[in-house]
C-alpha cells in the first residue's frame, strides 16, 4: 500500500487523501445549487461530497477559497466548470449548460 501511495505522490505531487480533499472542495465550489437557496445549506452540499465534520470542512474551504462556504447561497448564479485540482494536467469538464452557483 505504501508503494501505491508513494507512486501517486510522485505522479501527482501530493498524497491521495490531499488530492481527494482538494477534488471534493473543487466540486463543492462548482456545485450547482437548488433554484431555491432556502431549500439547501452549505452543510448539506458538503455532506453530499463526503465532508461530515462541518467545522473541518469550513476551515478547509475558507483556506482554499478565502471565504465562508455559507456564502454559496447568497451569491448570484454564474456558469462554473467542474475543475480537477492541480496535478492531473489540464482536465476540465462542464457539468451542464445550466446556470450554476459558485461557492467561494
């Protein structure tokens, strides 16, 4: 198992769990939210992506994007591509052509 983790680290430049955490944060950042902001919360979106400790999620999110994850529902919708964290090249994909809300 250590060889697999070390190979991942050499190829991507970070351990697998760090990469996974960054990937999930990027997906949350680009997550389209419900048409009615009062129908969901930043915590619910975080749980959907595997963050079950809201305090740790909020700290990781704020460190990465410089603002509170709760602000997601207060910002107007804008198009946002789904972006992979750095380390796996230039891979991006648009989830849909519908408007998205960005978590900042």
